[in-house]
């Protein structure tokens, strides 16, 4: 296969024009390409591709753009995804902090507040198939105490003045991935107590945590987020039914492994006020994108992210539940 060669900004603009992209302000386009990177920006071209027409550029077959597609549209989708990452990341951090707080509270109250107390293997599941995971995780947490403990003021303060680091302080330096793994190896009664704080089933929380950790990583590393699909779908929820999400062969076709599935998870784990603010911010950034689209309709974006027409109803779904209960 022929190697991809470096292309300067003039050549990049010329390639985009050959593919049918409308570029009216060449100076602006070059500034964006230099600042954002041609490769990353073109990761957002797919919704604008004309799948009926290809051309050859440097010996490679390349898809062309839908007639009339503007450079600004692709950049608007790129900026939408960046805004989306920022919004989701903010609320994932809220969930992360809440989850760490709830988990550390449950374990500290039951097993003590010193490392030698709450890191005993007998505090976790006794299932033989999980013993290696238990030992590995305890080792990871002890390593975090050694490595990260001295670097943070709170852990440093407790270690220096008291000779130990309480779990509710230690969680500050533990990654969300480690705390999620910690939940997996808890005893069933401890998993139940943590889950009840969110009014969700244990199996659902076990399902949600890896998805949240994955989205956290996507946000932190500036990966394409809006069309991300999770490897494992979430279970059907009451929200799938109340929103009457579309089905095919008895299976819901959105809100399972797409971005709307994440929104359904956030609905269950955020406070009512936080979720309301999340939806309003999400609506604002979608409206901004819609304003900047010319070649395609916002419906095409909604379909890609798994959003139904009534997605905003999720914000006030409790009121509907209360009304149904009264009836």
C-alpha cells in the first residue's frame, strides 16, 4: 500500500475541494486545519458523504461530499462534539465524585477507616473465581497510596498527621476505573446498599460503571464521542417504555448502546436538578449545531446518536410517573 505523504495547508484545501467541499474563506479554512488537524476534522465527514460517488486522489479511492456541503458545517459538527464532550465530562465527574462518596461511606462505616482495616481481603466477596481480582485490586489501591498519596494535600495531611489515610480521602486519588472495579468485588449486601443509594438494581449498576468509565476516557482524550457505540448494551428500563422508543422484532433500537443510552444512565444516577441542567445544556448545543447545518438536517445527527423525537421528555419523566401512580 502506498504511504500517505505529508500535505501542506494549500494541498489539504485543494484535496477537500476536489472532493466537492465548498470552501469560500480559504484563509479561515487553513487556520482551522492548522489548529485542529486535517485528520481529526475529517473524522466528522461521514454524515456529509455522498455514498454514490467516488474519486481518485493520489491513487486512492475517496468518497465525495454531498453537493453544497460547506467547510463550516463539518467544523460545526466537530465543535458540537467538543461541546458535547465538555458537557458530559462535567456531569460524569459529578457522578464519579458521588459514587466515590457513597462507596467510601458504606465501606468505612462497616469495615473501619484505616487501610489495615478496610483493605482486608475478607471484606470483599469470598467467591473463589474472584479471589485473584480481590488481591489484585487491594494491591492496586496500596500502590496508589504509596505513589499518589504524597502528591495530594489531603492524603498527605492524613498520612503525616495521623499515620493512615481514610477511604473517604483515598478515593480522591483513585481512578474511576479502580473504584468501579472495587464495586465489582464487594459483598452482595454492600453492593445492594450502594445501589439503593441510586435506586437502581445491582446488575444495572454493574452494567453502567464500565460504560461511564469508557465515556470518561473518550472525553478526556478528545476522541469522537457523538457516534460512539458501547460494546455491551444497557438493560431495558422504564424510561424505554415510557418514552415509547421505537422497536424492531421486540427489541428497542435506540437507547441501548448509543449516546441516548448514556443519557438514560445519567437520568438514573444524577440528582433531578443536575439532570435538568444537563438536558438544558445538551439542548443548547444541539440547537447551535442545527443553526449551522445547511446540507443535512439535524434529524440525521439525532439518528446517529440514537435520540428519539421526544428525547427531552426524559427531563420531566418523574412527573409522568407520579401522575400515573395517582391514576
